[in-house]
C-alpha cells in the first residue's frame, strides 16, 4: 500500500527513535515502536473484519492513547476515520454513523446503537491474532471527516482528503520546526480540526505528546509547567482561562517557546499577558474554516512586532503555501 507522506514521516521516527516516548498521560506512556505495533494490530483487525468494504471508523473520544491508535491504524488500513466528541448526544452519534455508513466504532464506553457496527476497544485489539489474509477493497482518498454538533438538525460532515492533510502537515512541520523529543500539549479535542496541529505535528517531528487529565483541564497552567511543555496548541480563550485560574505566570510558562492559536480571534491584550510571563515565546496565529484543512493563513508574532500587527485584534497573516485568499466586499 502506498502510504501518505505524513505516515512515511511518522514511520521515519518509529525507525530512528523507536524507544522514545510518543505519548504520555498521567497513568500511561507509550513509545514510538509500541504505538506503531498497536496501530498495526488495529489495522489488521479492521482489515480482516471489513469484508470488501473500505474501513470507515468512528472514534468516540476518550482522551486516551487508543483514540490516536485508532486514527493511525485506520489510515494504515486504507480507510478513514470520524472523530466524535465525547459529549455528543447518543441520537447524534447514531446519525453520524448512519450518514458515514461506518463499519466500526472505536470506544471504551458501553453503548447501544441499534446498529450492525462493530465495537472496538484496546482489549479486543491486544487479544487479536492476525490470519494474514489480504482483503481486496479500494483505498480511500479520504483521511477523516469532521462533523458539526448538529444541534439544530442533522450533523454536517466535512471531508478532508489524504492529499490535503499531507499538504497541511508538510507545511506545519516545516513552520513549527519541533525538535526530537520536544514536549507538546494535546488540550484540543480530536473532534476539533485544530487537534491536527498538535498530534500530527508532534508524531511527524519525533515529538512527545502529553494528554491532560481531568484535573489538568481544570488547572492547565500546572500541567504545562509539570510536563515542561514547549509547544502549546490552543484557542485564545484558553489563555484567559489560565489567567483567571491564576496559572498564567512565569513559572508555568518558562519552558514554552511556541504557541499556535486557531479557532478564535486573538486579542492584543491576550498576547501582552503571554509576553509579560515569557517574552521569548513565538506565537503563530492561524485562521481557516474546517473545509480548508484547519487553516489557510498564519501570522508569526513576537515581542518586538506584535503592536504593529494589531488594531486590538491580532492579524491573521498571509496565506500559507498552496492556499489562495480572495477578499470580497
């Protein structure tokens, strides 16, 4: 199978740094090699049980490593995945599964769906023995589908192709320039497209990704300091939340060197608060709808230039490579 470029980049770090930690949470950690091996077992499982149908995997968010195994395992199998927010009502989950015609649901929850969909959890994958039977089905051009909540009607899905994801990851890896084993945050839900900026940037750069606990989500500043996070991805409102919880201080942000913002307007007063704690931080302010694969613009902000890039709200910058902007009156 011809893998996308971002998978090849990930595999390079599996080969070159197999024993480095890829992902860590408060009670768990997994190396690049262990993560990849689990992804392969996931791939074999869905490949053998999908019949002649391309694997289509819904992932009910758990904020644990198996979410990410499901994502990469699905791509390796030639299928595509649909991340579902853990707070989505069951009736909406059923709608998403029906719309996508999914054949698998990766979940740690006991859930009744009145559907023929197969439920997958980590225990099933670990106990699975491959029969090495090659299945014939078409390899999908899609990487994932993101759905809106559909609170006022049927959920709406946005399809992101492997080609588009490849292009975006190629840009962001070169732009962020993470170092091997650099510590990265994963505050963003996998059901939100900005999560691409931390998870994929990390694993395609040899980084180390930290998953926050429930306590960390209440006190994120402590988590940033405790795990020496140097690359932080978030919406701008997280900065206000950290500030209101007394966590925006020099101690918690002393290791942070890069912050990527997306999903909301970034205000000058938020930037001022950041530089007050650590003037060496580089900020990447990005903008773009989900349909454009996360973002189409980027503005690099530092302590010296931020006032020239603001009229109260920070500039969203210029179009990133392979993107074009049309401004309409």
